[in-house]
């Protein structure tokens, strides 16, 4: 029970800090931050693949697979948004 309370406390604090950081970002920095968040999502993807591959039991395998799917969607979507935003700043030919 003690570990659950500690884990939930860290989770809630991470949400609070994440929201506070994101809200205070000016719009001109969104493209560089999007690239940084893509790198973080890539790390999440590696962790999800490791989690899915360990196969302790069926639950960890299924949750790992779901994490792989969502992290892949996040990485691909982030790169698409970043590419589109950078394309807006190119000179017209």
C-alpha cells in the first residue's frame, strides 16, 4: 500500500509539473519543443517494446503492445505536425 501511495503521488506531481511547463511555452517555441517531444516519445517506444518483449505474463504483454501502438502513433503524428509546421516557413518558389 505504501508503494501505491508513493507511485500515485509521483504521478500526480508529474502531471502538475507537465501542465505548468506546457502552459508557459510561447507559441514561437512549439516547433522545437515538438521535435524534443518526438525524441521523448521515441524513448517511450523503446521502453514499450522492451515491456512487450519481456513476457512476464499476458497482462504485461498486452499492456506493452498497447503502449507500442500509442507511442508509435505519437511519434508519427508528431513528426507529421513538425514537418508541416516547418514546411510553412519555406520560401515560395
